[in-house]
């Protein structure tokens, strides 16, 4: 069953960088669908459906794909995997940002975690610290993970 929608969905947008012949563009989850708009698909190419509502968190992966948390699930989608692979569950993100090496930093329930393909739940060495309460967006320091 579809969860009860408590408020109108607000589209979540994320800008992606130019990479390997792409002109740059955006990802957006709107009406539960993940769409990618770029120079060639200005109206947005439908990647996949059923990304969940209400609000979500998005950030680019640094390689033309996107990380998204919807309905508590962290998913990674790319042109090679339009449906998006579920990496882990039980997230409640306050902020998230790419790490520059194919992973993502997430602040969830006050904990800063570094989630990578080899550690998709951000445990052990990838749990960094606690007591975070971001007042605005978080950004990468650009050092590549």
C-alpha cells in the first residue's frame, strides 16, 4: 500500500556535473518518478517510477548518477541502472553530499556516516561522529573521499 501523503510533494532537484560527453543537467523526483533532464532531454527523461513520497534527499554521485533517500531507503541510480539499486534502509537524512569517490556522506538522526559501495550501511569505520544538527546544506570539501 502507498503511504498516506501528508502534504503536497515538493520536487527535489539536484544538479549534476558535466561528464564524458554529457552537457550537465539535473535529476528530479516528482510525483514519485525519477527524471533526468539534460541538454538532449530538456523535458526530462523518465528513469524509473515508485521512488516514494513525501520529501526525499538527493545528491549527485559525481559520475553522472544520483543518490536518493526516499521512504527511508538509500538508492543509487545511474544511466546503467535506471531503477536504482537499494543500498540500505532506515535512513532519515538531515543532509547528504557526495564524497567524490562514488560514495556519500549522510547525516541521519544526528549521526554523520560515510556510505560507500563496500559499506552500504555506513557502519564500523564509516560511522564518523554523532550530535550533528545541520542548519543548512552540507558541501563536500573536494578532497575526493
